[in-house]
C-alpha cells in the first residue's frame, strides 16, 4: 500500500537496504528509555564496537549496551569523561578505539584501557571547530572529521594535530556557491583514496592523495542540501535531501534519479544535523521521519509507515527517528527523540494478517482455509457474519444465514467429503455449500415441551465418513448423521455427566472418539463396540492425568495423544499404554495453563497461552516460546487453531490472524558471545571486555573478595539467553544464570582460579568465553609453599635431632649396661667365685671332727654358688646383646631344663616366638623372674611329675603358661612367702595380666598375657 508522503514531515533520513521480511505486517519493536537505563531519550547515533557492544550516543552522554545493562560516559575533566555530553556521531577504528564527535570537541575512547582522550581547541589549536557533524574512519584507518562551517580535517595521530583540506576555498574559487555558511554534513567512503562529501550546497568528492575536489551538479529545481546518504554497491549513491525527499546519483553514467519526485514531503524541519548510515539488502529502504519510520519499496514505488500506536506496546516510540543502524545479527537499532528501539527481524516471522476490512470492530476467533488455499473463511467473535476472503485478490464476501441473519459465536467450521462446510455456533448448526456460498440451517431436536432446545456446543469433529460428533454442555455427546441429518445422543455415564462434554478428538486409526467431561474425567469411546475407557487425575500418582478437566487434545504423527487440562498441565499418552507422561514449567514450559493445542508433522506441539504461543518438542524437550515480543497477543479464549493441507497453521489474534508454516520459523543461529564486563576487587574495578588475550589478575590474600560481571552479546531474542558459569577452584558444579549476571566470591583461599562461562541462545546454540579469566590470590607469607617447606624442614630436622639424641642416649645406656655387666662379671663374679673356691678348700681341709666349722663353710659355699648364679642372671639381663626374645627363651630353658631333670620331672616345652623380636630390659627381667618363680614353685613345692611350659607370641601379644600336675594351691590363701605376691607386682609393672588357676590335688596353671613393644 502506498501511503501519501504528504503526511510525513521529513526532518532527516537515514537510509538502508532492508534484508528482512516485513511483508507489510506491523513491525515489532523493543523499546528502551531513561526508565530502562538510557541517559537521555534523544538518541542521535548508534554503532557496534569490535567486541560486540552497542554504543549509543544521546543528547546527554554516551552509553555502552550489552543487551541488559547500560554503562554511561558523561562530560567531565578526568580521563574517563567526555568533552561534552551531547553526542553527534560515533565511529570505531581497528585499534580498539571509539571516536565520538560532540558539540564541543572530538573524543577517542580507548576500549581496552577505558580512558578518554579529549580533543578540543584548548588542547589542540589545529582543530578547525569543536562543533562536530561527522567522524569517519576509512579503510586505510584515517580519521576524517567534519565540523561546523569548516573545511574537512584529518587527524594525524603521529603529530597529534589536524590537517585540513581547503574545500571552502575551492568552492568559492569555482564560484559554485556564494553562501557564507558552507557545511559538510556527512563524509562517506567512495574508494580507497576517495571520499563523498554530502554538503549543504550539493554533492562533492575528494581525491585524497592529490587533494582534488569534484562537484556533481544537481539539475535545476532539485533540492541539493544533502544531509545523509549511502552507497548501495551497485553504482548508486542514495541521498537524503531533507525536505526535498530522496535522490539517487548514478555515478557510473553520472545521472540523477528522483524516486520520490512525485511525493510531497512537506517543509524541511531541521532538528539535528547528524545521522548514521548502512546498506544491506534487497530492494527496500528505511527512512527516518519525524512521523515515524518509513519503508520505501523501490520496486512498487510505495511506502510502508511504522508509527507509534498507543494500543501496541511493541510499536515504534512516539518521536522523530534520528538514527538507524544494523548490527552483525541483522538487528535494526532505531534512535528517536523518545528513546531507543530494537527491530529484530527474526521476530517478524509470524505474519499478522489484518482482519476483514468490512468488519473492523470484531476480533477473529477462527480461520479455515479451503484446499489449495483459494479461499479463507473467517469467523468473528460475538454477533457477526462469516467472511470469505480471496487471498490473491483480497476480495471479501460477506456470508450470512438465511434471512440475512448474522452468526452468533461461530466457533467451529468442519469440512466434509461432499464440498460442504459445517458451521457450529453456540446453539445452531448450519451448512455452507462451498461451490455456491449458500447457507442453510440444520433442524435440531426440540425440547420436550416443543420449544427450541439449548445445546451450548463446545466442540465438533468429523469422523472422515458420515458422522460429525458434537460436544455440548446441555445435551452431552451427540452424533450427527450426515445422511439423514439427524442427531443421536451417546450415553457415556450418568445424566449429569452427559450434559457437560468439553473437548473432542477423533482417532482415525482406532475409530475411537476421545472426549472430556467437566466432571473431571477423560473418556475414549470405541465406535465399533460402544465400549468406553475412562481416565482420571489421581493425587500423588505421577502417571495419571496432570489435572482434572481436559480442555483440549490433539494427536501426534506417531499416534501419541496429547491433552491440556485445568488448572494446568500437559499430559501425553502413548499408544497401547495407560500411563501418562506429564510436563509443566519444571520441564521448561513457559506456563502450566494452556487454552489450545495442536500437533504438527514434525512432532512439535503448539500450545497457546495468554501471553503467546509455545512450541514444544516432547522427544527432545526443546521449548521455544513466542510471546508478545514477536507481535503475538491474545485476549480471548474463543480462539482456535486451524491447519491447511500443506501444513500451515492458522490462528486468530488481536488485530488479525496468523498464518505460518512451522518449517519457516527463524532459527537463531547467531552464537551468543559471553564477555566479561567488569571484575571488581573491593573498591578497584578492572575492565577485561576489550582485551585481546586472556585476562590475568592477581590480588593479595587480604583482598580476596571478588565480583565478576558478564553478559551475553546476543541481541536476537536476548531475554531468552541462558548461561552456566563456574569458578574452577571454588565452585564444585556449574551454576545457572540468565543473560547478564554479577557473581560474587567472598574470602577466596589463596590459589589459582579460572572463571568459565557457557552461553546458550534462545535456540540452544552454545558458545564459551573466548578469553579466559585467570585469578591468582597471593597467599600470606605464612601460607606460601616455601614457608611450609621451611617449617617441614625445621620439623624434620628437629625430629632427626631428637632421634639422633635418643639413639646416642640408647647407645650410651647400652654402653653403660655392657660396662656394668662386664664389671660385675669380671670383678664381683670373680670375687664370689673365689669365695666359693676358698670355702670349699677350707671345708675340705677341716677335720671331720670339727663338723660345726664344716657346716658353716658349706653354707658359705652354697650362698656363694647362689650369689654367683644370681650374678650371672643380672649380667645376662643387663647385657644389650641379650635383648631378643630368643635370648629370653634360652635363659628360661637353661633354668628349667636342668632343674626338672635333676628332680625327675617331665618337662613339656611349646613355643611360637619370632626370631628377631627385641624386648626391653624391664620386660625381659620381669618376665624371667615371673617364669623362674613359677617353675621353682612347681619343682620344689607342688610335688609334680610333669610341667608344661607354653611361650606364644601373636603380633604384639605375648602369652606365657606354666602348668603342673601337682598338689595345687589356694590362690586366696595367705602363704608365708612372697612369691605369688611378687609375681603379681611384676606383672602389673609391665602392664600384664597374671591369672593363677589351681585346685587342691589338680595342679596349678599360671598364665601371663602382656603386650610387648619392640625395644
């Protein structure tokens, strides 16, 4: 449709070829204002930097936008401030810089260091004017600056000054214009060494190397004050001439064309003198207008106008369009005087067709399309006619009931095999002959009193043969025979249930009818045998229906039945099973309550809810929700799905109806780009986003609380972006997040960490951080490895020193013991031995008559022998080379063996002893003395004939048993001697357990158990 251009007042135009697919439908804009974080609602220019951020120039500062949050730059004096807040133009260079022209100076923002260079006349005297109109970075990296009423200037970074090109002097020398005010509005690249100059007196070019200007005169009568333009790459330079409309210069044949010459754009209104430019496409041009956004079709020579609409929250803001920019995802960014708007062409995939022009005040409830798409029949809410629409010609035909009566809530249209369309209203059924457009009403059964009966039809299905089934609130389930045109009730349960049937679905494979009751159950009616199978919701049973009342059903290509129910839930029943699979918001669905359901040929379920349309693939679990941001809005529950024979889906909506094919829907193939926007440690902030390499960060042990902010630079359906992140070294598992997050880690332990982000766009495409964030928390010196190693060395050194001292002490004790043993053996033992010998000699030389003396000498000799034996035992105990358990065993044998042999007592000896087990002096002496006492008692006092000795050691447990078959003793009796008492004391000294078992005339058994430690 061509809209007369006289309704537009063009203040400025920013032109681009449009590669999208608007196709005349209303565009869907997502708007941002100061309430969303913009510094000002007047957006003058837009650009995208190399790292993917969108930069927005406004009348009050510059903003960086990541799709979720704005970061602002305002005017000021420090290194992060602009020279002036009113931004005129933005341009990027190849060295990580952003050039910003303002009304008071030029600025360069270093994106990697986040610092600003202010270029003003106070700092650089070669600057022609501080009022900048345009800044351009050409393919060679040269920075061009056009300022108010001045020549074109080039910034020379090596000299840090400007070089000017005398365009104004050349214009006056060529007598092209006598105007005092000569202004370059826009600088465009023409070739590697040429520039286009859009000025207030016409079109010019500059040959840079030779400094040659060329003028391209405009034919007389044509407006020649050019404010903006772009090269379409096909030999045409499209120019905006303000109030003069659009003009095209063909630089190949040097001719002018005027595509809008026949349109009246009205007087020029000069709001701002700065615009942006882009080119991308396929025969359409966008123009920024004071009245909105104009789309110029170069083939049809017509405009489509997008303006502010108060009844559509996704419409263009109510302001003049000042800037247009297309980013790398083909998203159009629109700057206006009332805010920023985002036009995501991927959201223009649901063509909203306007309702019938003949009935504008009604909403569409249902659309049915005839085979081949030759006609669409549109039913409307309330009391309204049926409209037949010819899609090719746009011709509308109004169809009414006999007597010119309108339909009342026409809810369903069902085709049969005879070229007829059956029409179901609330309480009436009629049939439309598709060949003649004639409609006749079908008589329905009357009430018992002969009055017209109320049915309240809810749903209807055709069985593909000769019957239509109707669900009603007042007459239950009905079968309508298409041959005799009579209704037959189907009794499904009791009377109350039969009057409240909700939704129907025909299963052609099983010749069965699925129906639902308002009483809270689902039925399957087999038309072949009349049997009914019932299903209900059971609390606590996850395999029963999700909810009590089924409101809609459909069948997937594999035969699976799908049901939506109230108060909420989706249930699937596979063929041949009786257990349901239920899905809810916990499985990724946007809501739990749906009003309509339809299955397509790809195994997708289309679910309508109050906020939009959802596509769900049960097998993969993938969910895609198309909400209001796609231009879909529903406000009535009377909307039904329709489906064409080629798979298109028809769905009524506010303001028209949708017609789309599931295979044509856009897949968001742009991978999300996760970037780190900020890393903050206490009061210090780091900006890693613009760095080309991995970001390495070190901090001290007492500055170990860190905040990390990141965002996904994916502006296509950005609200549905999702992330998973983790800090390796701190997080055990992945954490889930949205498109922009700030995560905080408090009191990190010293060590190395790496931050990871996995990003997913709205269609599941994954991307990871291209540059890793490495964090090292330096430890306190007491936490360092070298300090711990030093402590370990000192500890080991101390242990070794103690060990050496202990060894030295043990060796010293052993040396003393050996010396004492040697001294006892050599001195004391020899002396006692001499006493024994002398006493024997004296006794032998004493006459027998002196018996008393002989007795005394014999006693002296006996005591000497005993002392000598005891001395040998003491020497044995002291000697360090006799400290093994085998030495103890040998000593015990040397004592017990001869003694038993001398007394004629049988000695039974059993031993299980390790060969090299050492025993300390204390243990060795006490064990021997206990053994000696027990053996001595058994030999001299027990009157025994047999003694059994067991020496057993298992691991560290030593057990010694001395048993005899003598007269026995009473352990509780008070004997005169100290033998038993001494044995108890010696056992306690070595922490052993001594047990004495004895009965009169049954012998005695003494058992000692002790834990032996290695010597």
